[in-house]
């Protein structure tokens, strides 16, 4: 069936996630949906399968306009999503998981006709090429097998449109081959397949057509035959960088604020060595789980290191807790999960900002924290970082994403941190705030001499901010690329260089 | 002197019977056990009776205490003991209704049971119940309180946790009060399970009726201790005299009687609760059977006031001996 | 200055105002409904029971603040009471020394709970459920169910004496609540307790040693439970092994009515004061109106639920007001 999107828009507070997106997905085709983090892919997927209702625009299936209010509505229309996050009932059998929403069909007297149910489930398993006993525990299956079971379940529901959301992110190469064989079979049976992936090689291998999103907008839809890896990347990040590259910071290669040699943490980081120059912005680029955040968290003592040495200002140090990192070595870490582990959303701004420095504000006699000094520190930083709030006593949970991010950074400035590690600085903030945060980070290095590590999976962000970029893959640093503007470098050449290292 | 003689006689009789039992034991291998819910001062006193029985008769009685007051815990422990081959049990049923299941199982195995302390609900496989008659004891205490009040006045009725025994005690108090036209129950306080809770509720009841209370009656152990503490403080701080009768002889209560803060308490006969059931079990192991229509054996209660506080224990011993002497004939026959 | 801050909502917040209002309302209703309510005897005893409740509630609230709980509060109180009774009665030591020994024992129980929680990483529910049994077992093992009666008169005076018509315990409660208020408002430890309960991960990433904080909460909790147990001994005049048996429900009820968040991160001293007051008022009121003794628990439960629903409604209203 042909799935048609006409003028879909969807806003969340502070962000326009989808902006007038139109696209057509044809039966008998594998259609890739591409875009960087935050481009609007996941919102679009959720709109198609019914989880989010769009603010404007319509979704048509073979010309019929759909009204989707929930995932169930989508399922009833034959639209099914398969992803890694879909929960299975791990204590139940494979057959029960496949037939969970069809048990009614197998009712017999007061019980179920198990023989018929298991036989039907066995047919489904055969269709997806799994040689398994339907009565086995689903919890014992591998991620790839579970995914195939999910696809089988979709087939048994007579799905017309199948969305595969990052289907290869945690399965092995041979399992990928098996999955792709099934996808090709489904394509030839006339199904409409939508494939979402970060891995361009896979897209080039299996897809017939691509649709690219950027900043919530539809950039284009092309036949894969007309595209190359380079042209796809170009579509994804734009011909021209949206954000101007900042002027190059002059740094001294011998003046290292932080020097890391052969650092390792079991299962997280392998053999990492690098130096962070004073007054520099260093980029860590890589996918989630590639080791970039893990390295940062090992540095600040959150994860235990198993090998390697760390020097701060030339002196070897042992950082065994975050307290030590902050108080002794003045290293601050801005978490990527602002709301989960970065901020206290129920507390006011001044409490959030001054938490690491309470000891300095304490009256030795009364043991009380000096409230007016606390307020002044918060107010000064709010002014310096241009935080938009009613005052230092406003609840942080009521602020916009961009202002929240400024508070997370302000906290470490209050603590006089010389080394700042900022993890995904612009996730969940709108375009304007994003630019302000970039400017703030750059200024910290340029005018205050702070040494900053920016961790990001947003390529334009990292290219425009960082003077050098370390590329992470499979828990290792796999490359070191100069940022912009470097003589002879263009944004394209940098992104291609990064792409080569990651492939 | 008289006391000594009767003890000696009992010992002689016990020895004679023990010899007879020795012969019987080879036939059916009677083994005696005593079981109570969990640690409590009452059970300590009961055990002195059990020990006295063992000493006099030379019969070994294995004593066990459970871990808590639940019937589940009791079921587990007693079943395990029955499996070990014990044939005669003296048991304090943790739950007078809930113990039925356990007793039925035991009876099927041919085990003989006597309840002590509180009676399982009728019909029960237990052959006898030895203990205090809850209602009669409550009536006796109420009579003593009204006498101390001079035959008229207002009473607060203080009850323990809701249950069969509490209901009987409540009835006993009300029946006696109904006989005196000048006596009224002005407030009933209930569900006193813990010491702190009892103190708080009784205190509230006093406050609600301040200046209007002549007496209080408590028919459970925990509230009695709480009221003894409370009235000691109340009277020491110059509160108007409130008469009080409680139950059991906790040291706190006895102190309050000696100091004149409360009038008295009812002493139960825990020694008898220990001794008498085992004597019955011994006789039954020798072939005695219950006399038709008998079940509850009142081990007696004694009103303790400042007058007899130092001598009441002797009176209880006499009471116990009298019951032991009357077992064959009145309750048991061959 | 004080009035200014009072008006600015920095001393009494909205959350406290609701619960304080409910307590005052109950006081007014009972004062009108019953002549016995405002008698000196009743006021003395109400405030005394409230004070005792406060230590019970603090023992729980201090754990709730960090997002944990302590099911063994009553058992710790019982153990402290029995330790005191044993040392003062059986061993005949001077009572101030016995207080020190007893409180050391209660701190020891808190250390044990905290050690298992933080070093071995066991959930507080499981740890304290187990130690509830362990400590209760020790109480009965040591005391064999008997109470210790030889309590020095000067120690009993703490729980029985009065000043200006109000019990000593009432002033002790006010002082303790004042200290608690100061701790959470001004000291680093107090704020780190709140931070740990509000968002443990964020607290860790802010350099707070949350294990140390949770250990501190356990020590404070056991200290409050221990003090509560000793005050009951003083008030009763004997050290009963059964002390603490009914604490569990009270500790949660007063703490929650008093506005302590079950999920952690929120506590108010004034709210706790009002919560304790509401609890004693309800129990007092049920007796004053001669409620049927067999239905009493149902009445008590309903009134507690009603109070919490009222407070919840107030929260919803104020959230609406903030949005509009």
C-alpha cells in the first residue's frame, strides 16, 4: 500500500520537531529515512505509527486519510513498527508473544487451544526463517532473534507498512545478512518498508529510495541509484554549515591542561590517549556507546579505570570520585541527560548553581550557608550567561531547555572549573539557544582560558566549535581530525574525513 | 504445715503413678510436650508449673516456644514436634479459632491435647481446657472494683484487642454493672494492642471525662500495665482518686498496688496452667478418659489487693492442689 | 524582618500552610464540640503524645527525604529502651551513662542499616525489613519479655514534668524541630540530604558522596528512634520491651501527613509539627465523641486519607494557579 504524508507538522515546547513534511512511500520498496540526531526522524516515525498525533497535515494509506490516536490505531491499519525498545514478555513463550493480541481467536471453552496456537506460531517463525520451538522462552533469544520474532508478529497481523527503526544497531554482521534477506523477500511480496538507520553503507545496500530530514524539514527524496555516500551526507548536514565556524583559537601544543595516556576501563574504554590544550575546545565525536561519554565519565572518577595515567597541569593525579575531580582538580562535567542526572528540576536556580561550592559559602560558626552570597553568585552567573528567568529562586524545571543547559554550565563556572567537559550541549534545545550555547562554550575557552571538551554526535556542531576532533568507535579513539578553519579544510572535507574513520 | 503435707502426699501419689506409667509407656510410648506461642512473662510463670510437674513425677516434658503470636508459626512448630513422636501436648493456642485445623490433624495421629491459657472454640479436639474463665474473671474484677468505689459511680471499661475473649470479658463487665443501678459505664475504650497505644487512648478517655470518673476496669494484660503506669503518674501529680482493677501480676502493676495508686488486680493461676494440664495428660496416658460433659477446668483467679499482696501466692498453691486432687472423679474416670 | 519573610512565603510555604490550616481547623472543631478538649490535663497530654510522635516521625522522615525508608524504627526504639532498662535497672549504672550507652546502641543499629544499604548496595526496604526482625529478636532475647521497672525518678521527670503548663517534652520537640528546620534550610548536610533524595544521579554528578549522605540519614534516623524510645521509657516509668511495636504505621502516617515526600527530596519541619498534631487530635477526637471501639480503625484510616486528599487537592489547585 502507498503511504502518503502531506504537510505534517509537530511542535514540542520550544522546538518545531516537524515542519511541513511531505513524502510518499511506495509498496514493494525499501525507503530509508535519514537525518542527524534531532532532525525529526523519530518524531516522524512516531507520527506514522500513531504514537504522536501531528499538529497539522494528514497521513494517507492508499488515498484513505488515517486518523491515528494511538499505536493500536496504527496497528489496526496495518502499520507496524519494529525496534529494539519494544518490550517482549520475557517470561512467556515465543508463541505467546506472537499471539498475545490474538488470544481471543484461540479460545476454546474456558481455556485456549494451545496446539493450534503453537502450530500457527511455528508457521510465523518459518516465514521469518527462524528454526525455533514456539514453546521456548522468548527471554532466552538473542536481540536479532527477538527482532525477527517481532517482524513475524507483524506479518501475522497482516502488516502493510513496516517501520524498521535502527534494526541493525545491536546485532552481528551475519545476523544483518539474515535480516536483509528477509527484508528483500518482504519487498518482493509488495510490502511498504521504511528503514531508519545511521549506517549509510546499509542504506546504500538495501534501500531503493531515501528521504532526508534536517531540522524538522523535508530536504528531499531521491532514488538511491542517483546517490553516493557523499551526496547523502551533503543532504543530511546541508551544503553549507548552518552555523558559522568560530575563529580559530591559538593554543600551545605543549601547554596541556589535561594529558591522558593509555586510559582503560573494562567494557567501556580501551587504550585512550590524548592531550587537552589550555584554552582549547576539543571535540569528541562518535555514536552513542562508542566510548566518548564513557571516557569522560572515567576521567571524572564516576567509572573506575583499570589502566593508564592522567595528568592535570602536568602533574599525575588519581581521580577516584567526582568530589575529587571538582574540588582538587577543578574538572566539571555537564551531563548529556540534563533532566535525568544533570539538574535538580524541583530545586531553584541558585541551589542548582551553587551546589558544588556550598563549602566555600559556609559560615564556620553557624555552619549555615550564606544565603545572600549564594544568591549573588547565582545572579552574577545568570547575567553573564544571559539566563532568561524570573530570578535565582525560580524552579529549574520551569525553564526552557536552553536556559536549563546554561544553568548546568553555570554550576561548573561557579565552582571555578578550569577543565569543562560538556556532553551533548545542544540536545533538546532550539536553534537559537543552540547558537547561544555554542557561543558561550567558545567564549569560555577564548576569553576565560578554560579548556573545554565538547562531546557530540551532531557533526556541524562539533566541526564549527572544536579546533580538533577525536573520533570514537567501538570504545577506542580511532582518529584525530583538525577542525575549522584549517588551511585547505572545508566543512565537507572534515565530515568526509570523520565519515571515513567511522566506517 | 498443711501445705507441706499435701505436697508430700502428692509427691508420693505421683511416684506411685509414675511407676504405673512406666509400665504403660512401653505399650504406647507416651511422650509429653508443652508448647506456647512466644516469649512472654506469663509463659515463664506457666513453665514453673511444668517444671514442678517434671520434678515431682520424674516425667520428661519437652518445652518449646514459637517465634511469634501467629497460628501459622504454631502450626509449623507443633506439627514438627508431632512428627518427632510426641503424643501428649499441653498447648496455648495462638488463635482460638485458627488452631482447630492443627488440632484436627494432631487428633488424627492419635495425639492427646489439653489447652491452657485460652480455650479453642467448641467443638474442639482438645480434651480439656485449663485456664481462667474469661467472663467469670471479668465479673470478679468488676465486683471488686464496684466494692472499692463504694457501690456507685462512673466506670471506664478498657478492653484489649477485639476477639472472643475480649467479647466475653466485655459481657462480664456489663453484666455486673447492670446489677448496680448506681454504676454506669461512661466510656468504653478498645483495641489496645500496644503499650504506647494503650497509654494514649486511656489518657484521652480520662481527658474526655475528667472529674467524672470514679473507676476504671481493664481486662487485658497490656492495658493493665499501661493504666498502672498512667494512674501512678496521675495520682502522683495530684489527680483526683480513680479506682482501678486490672488483670495479671506484672511487676509494674504490683508496684502500683503497693503504692496505693491502683486498688488491685486479678491474679490468674499460671502455675496451675502449667501443672494441671500435664497431670491430666499423664492420667489420660494411663487410660483415664474424660467424664462426659466436662471440658473447661477453671484454674481459678484470686483478687489481689494491698491486703494480700504478699500472701496470695500461697493461696493460689492451695487452690491448685485442690484442683489436682479432684481431677480423678470429677473430670477423669477409668 | 521576620514578618516580611513570613509574608514572602520563605518561612511558611504553601505546602505547610495547608496542613497547618487543617490542624487548626481540627483544634477549633474539638474546642467547640467538647468542653473537655481545652482542659489543662488534655492539652498537657495531647502535646506530650504529639512530642513523642514527632521523634517517631522524624526517624522515618529523615530516611524518606533521601528516597529510602526505615521499617526498623520501632525495633530500634525497643532495643534502645531495653538497653537503657538493662543498664540502669539490672546493672544499676547512673542514668546519664545509661542514656549514652543506649543511644550508642541505637546509633550502632543505624550504622548497621546504613552499612548494608551503602556498602553492600541492598535496597532500604529489604535491609530494614530484615533488621526489624533482628532487632526485635534481640529485644526479646535480652529482656525475655519482662519490663525493667527500676527507673530513677529524676529520669522519669523528663517525660512527666511540665513548664508553664506544657510538658518538657513539648519544648524538647520544638527545639528538635527547630534544629531540623535549620539543618535543611541552612546546612550543607541538610541540603545534600534533599539533593540525594531529589535526584541521586544528579547529586553524584555534582560531587556529593551520596553513600555518606545515606549513612548520615541512617544514623540520624536511629538517633531519633532511640531518643523516642528513651522518652517513652521516661514517660511510662518503665522500660517495656514492647515499646516501638506500633511505630511503623505512625511513623509513615505522621511523616506523610506532614508533607514529607514518599519519593524523597521534600520535608518541612512545620509540616511535621502539624502532621503530629493532626494525628493526636484525630485519636483524641474519636474518644471524645465516643466512637464505636470496634470501628475505630476504620474511622482513623478514613480521616487520615481525607487529610491527605485535601492536601493533594490544594497542590493541584496551586499548580493550576501557577500555570494560569
